[in-house]
C-alpha cells in the first residue's frame, strides 16, 4: 500500500536524525509556549470557580495537612472527585499562599511540559522531527488552550493532560518492548491522571488507535500483536476507566450537576452534541469569539442544523476512512478527536453549557497527531518552502490570537463583559458580571445584571441568592428574603444559600429562625465555618447558652485564632460562674489582639472578681 513520507522514514530509521536537534526543538517549544502564555501570570483569581477551588476553600487554604489530604481523597466538593487536583492546589498554597502569580505559573509550566512530552512522543514514534514539532506547536499555541491554562480552576485540565502525555510516552516504551513492569508504569500513570480529571476515561481507546498508527503494532513482523493479547493487556486500563466513570457519575449526581432526561430530553442532547462537534471544529480552524460559557440552545435549534452537522461529520469520516492507508495519521487523529470528546459532548449533561473550550484540551491532541503525520504526505515534498512558510505564518497567527485572547482573562469583569459581547442570551455571564459588581460594592449595577439574567433563567437558585445578597446590602431585607426563599426552593441542598438566608434572618434579629436555617446548612456542609460561627452567635443571642457554648467550642477547635469566639465564649462562662475559664479565653484573645480594649476591660473585671454579668456578645456573623 502507499505510504506517507513519515511512514517511510520511520521504517528506515525510527529515531530522529539528530538527537541534539530534537532536544533543542523541545526546549524551544517549552520556552515559546511559556512565553506566549506569560501574560496570564498577571491575571487575578476569578470569582468563577477559583473561589470554590482556592480562594474561599478552607481545606485548600490550610495547605497540605493530614486533615486536608484526607479531605482531598474523600470529598465530592463541587460535584467532582479529583484528589490529585486538590493536592496540587494545596501545594500551591504551601508554596505561594494566595498570590495568583504562583498558581498561574503552575498551570503554565504543566501546559508547556505537556507540549514538550507530546513532541517527544511524536518524534519517538514517527521519526518526523519537524512535523512533530509543528503538530505539538499547534496544540501548544492554539487560543483554545487559553481557558485551560489561564484559569486556575482548570488545573485539572493541565495536570491530567500532563499525566496523559506521560501515559503516551510510557506506552510507546511498552510497545517497543512489552514487559509487565512497563505496563505497570502505564497503568500507574493512567490512575494518577484519572485522579486529576476523569475525562481521561477514553484514553485506553486512544491507545488502541495509536497501536494502528504510529506504533503499527499489527504490522511489526515478529513483534506483531494478536487481537486477544491486544485487548487483554488493556483490561486494567478499562477497569480503572469504568471505576472512574461510576465514581464521577455518582458524585456529580449527588451534587445535583447531572441534568435529568425530563429536564433535557435525549433528542436535545444528541442535537447539541452534533452541533458541538461542528462548533469545536469551527473554533479550531477559526478561533474567534471564544468565551468561557456557551449557553445550551439545542431546544431552539431548527431540525435541519443538527441533520446537516451529522451529514458533514459522516462525510468527513468517510473521506478519512477511504484515505486511512495512505494517510493513517489523519484517520487516527480524527477518531481520537471524536472519541475523546464523547464524555463531554452532552449525552450525560453536566452543567448548563452547550460546549466549552476547555473540553478540547485532550481531543485537540488528536488533531495535532493528524497534522504531525498527515501534512507531510500532502504537500511537503512537492512544495517544501511554501509549506514551511505557511506553517510558520500559522504558528505566528495562533500565538498572536492566543495573546489577544489572554487579555480577556485579566479579571472577572473583563472576562464576562467580553463574554456578553460574543454570546447571546447568556444568563450565566450576566449573573457572574453581577456578582463581580456586587463584590466591588456596585450593588445597583449588579441588580441590573441579575434582572437581565432572571429574564433568561428564572429558576436559577444561585441567581436568586446573589440578587438577594445585593438587596440585603442595600437594606432591602424584605425583598431579599423573598429571593432567598426562591433560592432555597430551587437548590434545597445548597448549604451556602441556606447560610445566606440565615444571615438575612439574623440581621432582622430573628435568631431562632436563623439558627434553624444554619443547622440545616451545617448538615449539608459541616465544613462551612461561617455557618458554624453564626450558629453559635444566633444561639447565644436567642438565649440558648448551653447550645451556644458547644458551638463556640466547635468554632475554636476549627479555628483557634477566632478572637470574637473567645470573647463571646468568655461572656457565657462568666455569666454561668466559670471566671477562671473565662479569663483563659480573654487572655487568649489578647495574645491574638494585644490592643483589644474590650478583652482588657473584661479581663480586668474578672480579676477584680466582678465579672460583667450577661455581657452582650459581639454580634457580627
């Protein structure tokens, strides 16, 4: 059968002609990738998931402790299970605190390393030095990578794909010389990758594609592999993938992230999936108007659009199938792209997005493989200079577009203002922009964004919650409680919403109702520290001294440096005839805040054996 130049080169010499040139190119690729994405180092944390993953996550902010490590492996926080990702965030806190530069630098380093590993794998398996560099560079510099690299919360993307590239490298070694120890290395790296993000579940199928090309394990002479062994050797990988699917589905279902068939019918999911494939291809070849969130619109699609998309995908698949012998890289890369997108194409709908740029991170490796092995066969020998010039121009254009896209990720206000400019009917973008304005104290402007979002999505619990927060800040507590009630009705298992409703009740001095809401919030999320402290304070002000004391003790076990808890507990202890224990807490408060006048006054009164009976608690939740 006819073979591409890359295939012919590999049969003659499976290694690159110059190891030194390969090392230089890999180094330049890594440095160039880091340089193109370096503006991300100046980006701020976003209120869009970065708070959930890092800046407002007490377990992550505590760094690498025995408790936080155990939490990383047992939590389903934010409807996800990825312990290795949590550990990486904790390590960043240990190294950099909450300085966003360090967290962004980790993402950049992982991305650059993944690109270098992809290049190394392609060179090792195809022998095509320059085209391997081109394929890896397209993957590295494409604007679709911005979301995964410039967003701290997407650490799971860059970490999992870094480990996936390690799996490819290890598997190439195993294919060259199959031994149980080498396969154990592949399995171990795959397991680690799944612990960073479950999207790698399709990787065993991708390895089967690579066996066809470029590894060519079915035509390797004496080392050719039989079908039975080909399947059997991957059983451990499939077992791990199946376990990951089960764990992920259960965690996401328990967290309420999985849409039911009633909420989103299967036909609508299939329509969206077809349109998403076309959308991803369009963004790959013309990356304009990229945004962090694309609203789901399958219900409003004309039937001919998904039908035309299906026809186009089928036609392209048929063309590549027919050319599979002469251009195997294009066929393998296309199947990689189609297959690795399956977990996020919306058949199991998680979240409300129709598609997401970050979902292309692993699938784009397939398109890069197609470039690395397919383009030389098409044009290089006949038109070397034009092809090289065009390739360089494309890389420069991609790098420029990526730098331009990075400007939108500087901070949340810039990002969601841009999102509203390039998308339509985007309730989430309005909601996030409202949240950012509210955090800046611009509550009236935030209300305008929330009202626009409500017109598009009137049942979003967090939207009602955020609207109520701004109303409460403006002193409109009656209207705020109406929206808090709607928020609780929409998301009854969201502990943070219940905590916010309790704050509104607390501000109205309805301490009994606030305490009841806070107890329910803590049943849902025992780690919600603010709810624990506010519950202690609500019980104290409601006159339930024994229960309040127990909650203050719990607060101080969690955070011994909470000055107000020491002061309030001291007032309870003094009231109930325990001056020595009260004095201990006042002394502890003064160690933490030596200039605290209230603590000094109370301590002096206790030492004079005239404790102030029933001293009022500091009632700031």
